[in-house]
């Protein structure tokens, strides 16, 4: 921050700007993020999403059903 006295007034000028959200990530990270967002949008358009749910109970039931499906697909590490 820079402060100057100019004709009976103080002029305050910020020196360091807060970086934009785009600058928060490296270009490689930004590409990975954008790729994931694009994939999610594509899956949503194909109808590969769940909800909206009428009640909390229907949400939990759907969540448990999907978790049970994933449990069967678990990849186990090779034996030593």
C-alpha cells in the first residue's frame, strides 16, 4: 500500500492485487480441473446422475444402493 499526502488529502494506493481465481492454479492443474468439469457435464447430459430426491430417506437409499454396487467392484492388491 502506498500513502501520499496531496493537497490536504491522503491518497492510498494498493500495491498488491489479489490474484484472480484463474491465477490460483498452475496451467496443468487448470487443465485437469477443466477436464473433470467437462466430463461431469457430459455425464449429466447423458443422464448419468442421481436426484433430485423427494426426501432424505430416498437420498440415503440411493446412496446405499450405489455404495453396495461399488463394494463389489473393489480392486484388491496382488498377494505378496
